[in-house]
């Protein structure tokens, strides 16, 4: 359905990597009435604050991109925070969207919702068919709760709430902190620092054998707005699925991506793998055939996306 350019749209998490990409994409498409609040302005974990915010602002559309996120180390260290914070955020935003009559909500999840030993590529139907990866189980459980909340608010109340599951993301506004970042920005940071210090090698966690799919965050933002305008909740849930996958469909090993990043950064040293550190899930590839069947495809090649991401990193962190 066509959405008026002046429609009031709330992007929860608008300053994060995903939220800021959605904001940029909406602006580029001519949407003029966007709402965002920083975590200092609005604590999404606080129900009272959300009640007041939704009553005052009355958004027509909501992108729920706010979340507590991190890599393997952060997920495994702050397990209680990851499940509490994310469930609180989701409960408050989704419920207030229902109470105030939001026309459509998109909930952003993560591919870690699928079982650790999931058949590949991971289809939407594989949700809850096996045990989760232990290192990020609290985060995954929270996201699954959000998926099921959207689905059942549709079932009981008819809410046009849809969950989208992106693959591993990268791009502008990513977190490059080595203690809490995901694998790709962590490797960018390590290789950049090694180049600066003329280190003979960079140490990367794990064996380098795990295979991952990466999607530039601007492609995800484009997909989210495509879904907002073209796919209804009924079209998802009528297929007996709870969410829709968003991926590039292209795979690469951690070892290969480290070598690609070395080329982008201009680093001439070697890559060593720390076999004492966990690999996480060995292979993660989403089956994105459903969103492709609706007419959306990713457009950013990995090498181009890495170059753009490193340029952004140099301007903001270098």
C-alpha cells in the first residue's frame, strides 16, 4: 500500500546502525514526518514513559529497531541484561502500538533465532525446531518472544505487525568496539589497528572456518521500507510462518572475509586464528526466497560495502 510522505513514522532506535539506515532511506524517499528519541530522552524499558510518548506523538507507523546488541563476548557475558532489556523494549513498544492504533509495525529480529544445527539455508519454517546456540541464547529467546508477540497480536487483535529477520549486518554506525562488536566490525578494527602499528599479524577469534552471510545495512533499510509498503501481515501469517527473512544469499568464510578486509584496509600482514576462542554457529545462511518472490533483492556487493564501511570508520573512529 502507498504510504503518504507526511505520515508520522516512529523509528525506535533511530541512532543505531539499523535505525539510522531506515531514517536515511525514508528521508531519501521523501518522507518528512519522522520521529526519533535517544535512549537518554526515552527509556524504552520504562512502560510509563512509553505510554506517555505514544499518547502524545500518536505515530501511524513504527519500525522497532531498538535493541541491546553485541557479539559473542557481549552476548555470553551480559546474558541477563540481553534477555531483560530486549523483552522489556519489545513488550512496551509493541503493546503501546496496539493500544494507540498504529497502522503497521515492523519488528527487527536476528538470524540467531534459528536453531544452532539448523538445516541450511535457514527457512522461516525452521523456527523453534531445535536448540539455540548457547552463547547468544538469551538474546535469541527475547527476539523469538517479540516475533510471537507480533504474530499473536495479529491473531487476536488483527494488528498489522510483521517481524523481519535480517542476516549478519554491517555498515555505517556499526559498533567497532572490540569488547562488544560483531565479527565483521571487530575484524575491521583489528586490521586497521594492526596496519597503524605495523604489526606482523592479526589474531582473529576461532578457526576461520565458519561461513557467514553479510548484508549491508542500507540494503536492509531498503527491504524494510519495501515491506512496509508492499507486504501485509496477512500475507506472512497465511503462509504458516511467523517472520520473513532478509539476506543477500551470498556466503563467505570468516577467513575469507578477513582477507578481503585486509585488502580494503591495505594491510600487508598475516592473519592468525585463535583456536581457543569459540566459532559460534558453523554456517548461517538465510533462505530469503520469500522476500525475493515479493520483488525485493539486495544490491550492494560485499567488497563495495566493506570499502564504504571502512571509509565511514576512518571518518568517525580512525
